[in-house]
C-alpha cells in the first residue's frame, strides 16, 4: 500500500505517494522525473546513483525513499544555478572527462560532497574519494584531472 511522504529535492518540496520498498532512486527518476541520477548496478556497487543528502554522498539505490524524509536532497539537476553549470560540471566538460556520460552525475555528486569537505585534496585523496564510482569508458585519468582542476578554481559552491 502506498503512503504519503514529502521529500525536499533541490530546494523544492514534493508530496508523493510511494510504496515502502521503493528506493530513493526509483522515486527521483520515476515519480519526480529527475532522470539525471542514473541506475547502474542497482545494488550499491557502481556509484552511478549517487546523490547528496544533508551534505553526504549517498547511494540512492540503497536508500529507501522513506528514509530521505526531512532531509535535504541534492541531485545533479540541482547543481545548475541560474542557468550556469557548477564548476565541477564545467571542469568535466572542459577536461574531456565524459564519454558515454552514464557515470558522470554520480562522479560529480561524489566529488561535490568530497570537495565541500576537502577543498584542496591531493590526487591520491581524489582517487580514494572516487573509488566507489565506476566508469567503463574514460580510464579515470581525465575524471581525476577534472576534479583536481575544479578544486584549484572553485569548490565551495
Ligand atoms: S546504481 Fe546505485 S550503486 Fe550502482
Ligand atoms: S563515461 Fe561512460 S561509464 Fe563513465
């Protein structure tokens, strides 16, 4: 049976009817229509579904929608401000860190949460932070470079 919940996503409140077992990933994509958050493995292994909840990078495929009530949820859609990409998004584009792009929203959200806590990381720290985000295309070099370059420009947004 569905129950009513309210989720705060990218600064907007959504009243939703959801089943208790529905994941946050399902609800973001299928009920709210935020398809920027991707489903890769669906079982916590690839990082494609990463969103930020109350400042922490969280796997939306392992989070029940119910668990996200009363919290501040940020998805890749929420990074664009007044039509401008976030500095991390710009860096991914500029440094060619995107191929098929399927892993990209998760990579960026993980990086965003990481840089908000560690604005000037070493390369080793970036690699460690992104170790839970898998990419089948890029070989990671350009992704690491993009995060490093973003950290050298602006990270606190
Ligand atoms: S879809 Fe969530 S970790 Fe792979
Ligand atoms: S760019 Fe294709 S999976 Fe990462």
